[in-house]
């Protein structure tokens, strides 16, 4: 994929045929999602339009709507692409070695710059089933990693289920809060784990 001088992607390969229909549908969708992500990351949800995405990809806005009928659908696809790529990266990283705490810390640290987009997705979930599905899937994975890390610090046989709701509420706040953290992601997760371990052990 080529890039413009401004860093916005363009639908085009060195030997792209004149008829874009010759390009597989999945590839065309992927280009649109990549272009959309660059714009969402740079300008936010409200500052990005389907017309701009089409222009960046070298297609008409109507062509974008053929693949993604609404901006929310495209936003959801872009967020899902980011989530799946980062999740896969931390799950296979040999340096992390499958450790749920380190997976969690690495994932959140890498996505810290996009917390504003998480808030925008959260605000639009009630109006967009696509965003609700993507956001919920990401949150469930994060909560699963947190509870697995907590379980590793509990005596055998202690159930983490009683603190699942607490973990859900705390993560909801972490993902959408506009307040900057006054400590590193790792320190924050360790404090959160200490609290959950203490509650679970006392049940």
C-alpha cells in the first residue's frame, strides 16, 4: 500500500488494475479499514467523515458506504482490527510467555494513546450494535486476563468469580476515563490485582 506525503493511505499498488473489481473484496475492505484507522487515530471519531476516508483511499464516499453503511460500522471494524492485532501480538510474544498479567500490561500500554477513541466507542455503543460487539469483546478479553492473573496469586481452590463484577466495573472506568493516570500501567494493574486478590481471599 502506498502512502501520501501527509501519511494518509491510498488505495493503490504498483500494478493495480484499472478495474478495482479485480481486487479481492477482502483486500479492498482492508484498505478502507486501514485508511479509516489512520484518520480516526489522528482526528478522532467526530473529526473523521466517510468522505475523507474515501478520499484517502482513492474511492468515492458511496463506495465506502457499500462496504460500511455507517461511520459506526467502519469505526467498529477499525477498532476490531486494532484489538485483534494487538491481542495476537501479546498472545504469541515469547518474551511474555503467556503470562496473563504481562499480556494485560503490554496490551494496555500499547493502546494507551487511543483511550480517547475507546471513550468515543463507549459513548456510541447504545446507538451501534457493531461498536457494542467489538467493545464488549475487547473488554471481556481484558477482564479474562485480569482474573487469570488474580487467580495465579490465590491459594488453590479460591474462586475468582465473586470479584468478576468488581473487575468489570474497574476496567470500565480505566478504559473510558478522561483522567490521566498518575502511575504506570504496570503499577496500576498491580494495585488493582492486590485489591481483587484481597477481596477474593476474604470471601
